């Protein structure tokens, strides 16, 4: 089940969507860093040991992009299953953005991060009939149950009417 498969009326506060997990290995961390965030503590083990992180760690942006990859994959799989079952699919809405990004702790080599999305609130969009705005708390938790990432996401979701 995914947010992008649900109609606005079907989404309720506190409804939680599990998006899956991603293990961060050294190649994954370094590959992302080389393209998008080439800081020494993301690219070089020895330099990372001397940094305030003490070991190679993922870019915060990588932790968010990994959340997004699983969010998209979860929703595409759910939409495909619903389409196969003959269900009516919602139109895909846009996202007015994310806010309140918090990186609580570093993600190190070998960490497995489990991602989720929980509906916080929703409201109809009077300026756009047929659509509502859904606010969600998005989180990443490591294998020890420690929160490593959170942010608030906004999504426009189609109504049934």
C-alpha cells in the first residue's frame, strides 16, 4: 500500500506506510558522494577517521534520496498491483516540497535504514477542486532502532469527487 495509490478520502492521520530498508555499504556511500557530496568523510575511510564522524558515513542527502527511491518503488509496485486488479488509479499529484529536515545521527557503513511515512494531517485544497494536501512525517531508523532522519513531506492527493 502506498500514499500515491490512495484517494484523499482514504488517507487518515496516523496511517503509516512502511517503505522498506536500505543497507549502506562503502561503495554505495562513496558512489553517491562522488557525484553529489564530495566531502572527505563520505569518500575516504582514513580522512573520515580523522573527522568528527570517526568513520566513513553517508551524506544526509543520500539518506533522503534513499527514502525517496523506496517511496517511489513502493508506490509504483502498489499502483501496478491495483491496476492488475482492475482498480481505478488516482492521478499523481505534485509535491509542494519538504521541510523540517533533521539528521539525528550519522549513517555508517553497514547500517540498515528502515524508512516509513506517517500521515500527520490533511486538508482540502479550495484553490484546486479535486485535490487535497496531505502532510506526512517521513522517517529513517537504523538497525538499532535509532532515528537517523526525519522530515515533513507535503503531497497533493486526488479526491474521489
